[in-house]
RNA sequence: GCCCCUGUGGCGGAAUUGGUAGACGCGGCAGACUCAAAAUCUGUUGCUCGCAAGGGCGUGGGAGUUCGAGUCUCCCCGGGGGCACCA
C-alpha cells in the first residue's frame, strides 16, 4: 500500500502526487500492512463473462473499460532450475509469461524486490538489502514510475534454460511487480522493449526468437555497420547451440507482434517443428511442450486485484471484527451489530481517531471473554453504494434485504450515472451483488440491467491578471473580451471545463431558478445536446429556452378562448366528420410529433424531442386557416403539445392544461398521448431525383407510387432533362418513396 | 507505449442507419412596430461565381467500394477518454 508517514494513513493511488502525499507532501512509502480485502478476484471470470452476455443495455465503452480492468491474459507458468541457491530455497523458480513462444530468446530472470527468494538472498547480502530499500522508497504513482530508471541487482544465482545452453543470470529488478503473476519474470530482449533496454544496460545478449515473414537476413555490410554502432553491447543470436548472425532489425526496437492472423518466422523454437506460424499458435505449442516435459503449465491470469477495504478513517462503518490473542480473529456476534462509532473522538493528532480513543477498541473477546482489541479500521466508502439499491427495496426490514421485495424490484431497470464510476462503483456493485446472491440475500447476478452514462455540465473559466479564478457573475463579457464587473480589470477567458468549485466556473441553480424558473433550466439542459455528452452552459442558451417557453404560453393563451370546449375526460374534443384538408394536415403534424417525441424520449434523445416540439409550435403559429374544423384540430394539437412537454416543463404544462379549460391535474390524471398510426404517414412524398448521383430536382408523388411511374415522372422533369443533356438514360435506380437516380 | 471513442456551418447539434447534408436552437444580417429602446413579429443566413436564371464546391486530409458515401474499407492528421513498469 501507499503509506503516508506523516499523516499515518494509507493513501489511494490518486492521492499520491509525484511520489508525495497530497496533503503532507511527504515522500510516500510502500508498506506491507495487514489490511482487509474482499476477494473480488474470485469473481473475475464471472464478472467478465457477464459483460458480454448479460449487459446488452450497458454502453460498450463502460463494458470495455471493465474488461480491460479485469485484464484476462492467457499465458504460462515456466519453472526454471536455479543454480547457486542455498539449501532451503526452492529448487525451481516459477515465472509467469504471456509469451512462452519467445522462450528461445530468454537471457535473464528477474525477481520482484518483494519476492521471497529476494528476501532470502537479502538476508546475507547487505548490498541487496540496500537495493530493495531503495526500490521501496519510490512511490507507486504514475509520475514516479515514469521517472524511475529500470534498475536491476545481479545476484549470484543463475537459471537454467529448459533446452538451450543459454545462461540466465538472476536479477532483482525494481520494475517487477510482486502482485501480478508470480512476482518473477524471464527477460526476452528481442521481444520486449523494456527487456531490451534492460539488456543494453546490463550487457546481456539479445537473442532473436522470431521475425516478420518478409524480413531478410542482414548483409555482411549491415552487420558490420550494426556492430560498429553497438559494439559495446553485441547482439548475438544462438539457436539450438549454433551461432548465428547478428540481427540488425532488433538493434533498437524490439519486435513485438502477437497477431492471431499474421504468421511470423520462428528462427529457432526448440519447442516446435513448425517455423512459420502465428504467435498465437506458437504460444499454445509452447505450453504443450512445457506441460509434456514438466517445465511448466498453461494458465490464465487477471489484472484485477482484490478490493482493499480497510481505511484508517473515523468516518466510516467499523469493520466488525475483534482481535484476540488466544482465539485469533473473531467476528463481532450478530446481536452486537452494528458496531457504532464513539462520538467523543479527537482529531488533534495524525492517524486514525478510533485507534487513539482511550477505551473504544478495548473489548472482551466474544469467544473466550479475555482481553481483546477491536478492529479500528473502517470500511471503504464504496461499500455502502455497492448494495444500497437492494436495501432501498425494503428500507425498514430487520434483515439486510427482504427477499420478496428484492425479487420483485431488482435488477434496477435503468441506472443513470457518470462514466467516472466505470471501474469503481459499477464494478464493486456487480461484485457485491454476486456476493449477496451467494449469501442468499438476492437472486440476481447483475444489479443494473440498463445503464446510461450522462455527461458533465461545463462552463468557461475566468481568471484575473493575478491568476485568481473568478465566478461567472464576477465578470462581464463583451464579444471576445471580458472584464471584471467591479473594477474593470481585464479577465482572461479560459477553456470550458467541467463545473468545479476550485475553478469557480459554476452557476448557482438558485439564481437561474429565481430569474427564469426551474422549467427554463430543465428545458435548456434537455434541448442543448444529447445527454451522454457534456453540456456547455451558456447564458444565451438559457435565454433562448426562456423565450420559447414564453412563446408557448402566449400561443396557448391567445388561442384558448376560441377553441371548442374541453373534453372532461382528457385530450381533444370529438372531431367533426367532415374535416377540412387544412385541419387534417394539422392533425398529421400533431400525430407525427406525438410519435416522434415518444420514440425520442424512450431512446434518451431529449434534444431531438425538443426540436420536434419546436417544429410543431412553429407549424401551429403559421397556421392561418379559419374553418370550423381547424379549431378542433388546434385543440388537439395544443393539448398534445402540453402533454408532450409535461415531463420536461411540468409547471408550465400544468398551467397550460388549466388555461385550456381542464379541471384535472395533468401529471396525475392524464395519460401519455398515443399517435394514431394512420395520421403519422403522409399521403404525398417528396422524391429526390439525381442524375449521375447529383441532385437535380425533387418531385412530389403520391406515397407508394410504382417504380416505373416514378421513373417516368423523374425523366419528365425539365431540370432533370437539362442535366441529362439529351443523352439517353443507361440505367435508372428507383428507391420507392425516396430517390430516383438516373445514370447517363 | 497499449486499447477505445471522436472529427459535420460562426456555435450546440440533426441526418429515417448506404438514398435530398446542415432539422431544431443559439448567434449574425435586414426589415416591421416604436419618438426611442426593450420585448415581439417577418425575412434571411454552409462557402463560392453570377444582376438574375442558374452553376461550382462542401461532413479533418488522401485513396477505395458503390448508380449513390457524413455513414462502409484502408492509410494519414487533429481532439478526447481509459489503462499503464501487468511480463
């Protein structure tokens, strides 16, 4: 773990900045601590499989992020015989590799500084002890790793290659991780850039294992030039004990290719007869050979690590465990749960207040009654969010869940959240649900059937000449420039970013609601951009939304008195049988809008739904017919409009409903409108006519006009004839109700 | 470094999934109303040549497939995100 020696607490990777604690600025150490973990790795395969099979309504991006995070790798354990070891160390060193096919090129072995063998060697080697301590001082942050040099310490041990005479010196190396694979690796400089860099540094040979099929052998001239360049670190190639020529193409760049389609040529490959195969095939051949000859076995490794849930914090749920000298670790008995936090804690010194508390941690052992110590670590904050949805189904139940309730409600039909939880909350909750299933608390595997990841709200950033961040209301914009409101100091306009308190690019919803009302704020947010994308908050955009809502109100208010009486039961009045053409056209517009908006909302395309509503309003305002039927059609249109905007602007919609003469409550009493199918289809269609793929005319035809008639109509169009320049049509493509393309 | 997404007017974004590119909104321009302004309304608004009629060009760049490409394929460039001593 990352340990902050000043604050005396574990830090998450995100809280380590340039190798130092984010608050204390002290160099972070790596420390081995007794911590509680949840064995999420036991579900690695299950979690991975369900990503593909059970989460169709999750965004592909989130599924991919989880897939990468779980990080499944097919590979092999290889056991190398070790020479020069002490009597009680194991005979063989086991390494993990995803590329057993490159075994020919192995020229060294490397251990993690925390590998048991390294620890053992360090006991009698002060220099190695110092080297390991140095490795520990380097933080685990990205920046620290970037800066850290790849360093190795050459031990007196040597590994034996399974079938080649190559000697394999054993290093302890700072870049080998203890918690992935076996904590030991074999190095293949020709097939891995990092191994190549390492080989250069410690003057290890580079042995080719495979090369592109189309590569040729180097000419003597090239070898000479190559040798001149790298004479201090010669590249040699040995296959089956026979000396080969130097390999210029791996001089500086390792050849790393793991294609499952592209074959490569293996230059030696003692584990198979074939020479030209894909690496994927070669990997399986190598595993076969290892297993048959007792040098190792095929395996699958995951990058996913167990979930460390211990926190040295006061604000958390105490981990319900008691440590007893005599009985070991004892769970707190059911009847003593929940363990409650003491309220008389102090925060006057660094570290965990629960640990400092004079009495809280001293308890009797539930098993033997002797003196025992309560666990003072608390659970990670992600614990609670991992199962709240199950608890919410029956919040007052005496048990964690009530099966009849969770069976009824779960899984969650539609979950909405930010993508930043892709490999935090969303992964933990999936794991936790599986654990709850195993414990009989729920019956489902997956907590969230559908997932929608919405974007962030963004705003421009502003700073004064001193570099201080300014709130949007502290500045005044004029075109491209901006000045402070008070002192007319110049303001630098920065790029738009996710709203945050630290950058002050926030807009207080209370102000917006005060000036424009909540309906306007909602309407703008929904209309501006698709919800999965970031939203750029702009004053002018809000103004526009506000203007539109004013327009809708005026339109309904002006029209209401001339309409036929409202239908007490709901939408619309009975339509007269002999509707005018204009009225029918208006009805079509209404019903097409109902259909479109309903579909858009179901697909989360709120901005498109808003656009359609705009179109209907524009259409209604342009309507200037005055026959009797139009008033019926208008009532239907206005009431439908009111219903369609209700989910987005509920206050306005309720007012409109009332103004339209209704006594009922729109939100509670009135059903969502249903489009009449016959009215959602136009009788005439506009068909585009192309000549050689270029648009030359559009023609109006009745819907479903026969292809030969559409063709004739297209060819008769003067603009089309002009474009054809008197030539005969060689070919005419007709797509019904859509397009006619004339090829001349 | 590896993996993924993305690129459309001045801006946010549409485009029935291979069939009229730019819906709708913001912004701009012109006009009406007004003593004037605000508000509102009308028209116009991809670029370009043209008095006009009418052309030409156009979805980051280049090639390809197709009667037809924003949409499909390949290469390149830009932007964003995820992972990262993972052997």
